């Protein structure tokens, strides 16, 4: 399997796990002492959690591709010099 396939599988698996864990954490919160603002934040968080997870892991994937690009450029430059 090539690099892009591995990254795609890792991205989907990681997001699935993070989103599921986030929903379990939200379901386990103690809601007895929540104020109105806390309820609003909780209600919006239920819809924003998957988007935030996708954004953050997307930034990590972009970092992985930047590191790979840097590795390939340095390897290319090293081969040109030697």
C-alpha cells in the first residue's frame, strides 16, 4: 500500500475513534450543576465536535505531508550533492 493510502486509513480510523470518545465523554458529564450558558455550549458542542476533530486531524495530516515533502527534498538535494 502506498503512503497516501496509509494516511487515508489512519485519518479515517483516528477521526472515528476521536469522535466516538468525544461523544462518550459528553454523555458522561455531570449536568446537574450546569448553567444556561453551559447547556448552550453543550448543545453546540454536540454538532461541532466532529468538525473540530476533522479540522485538527486535518492539520496533523498536513504536517505529516510537510514532513514527508521536506524529507524527500533533503534526500533529493543530498543525492545531487553526492
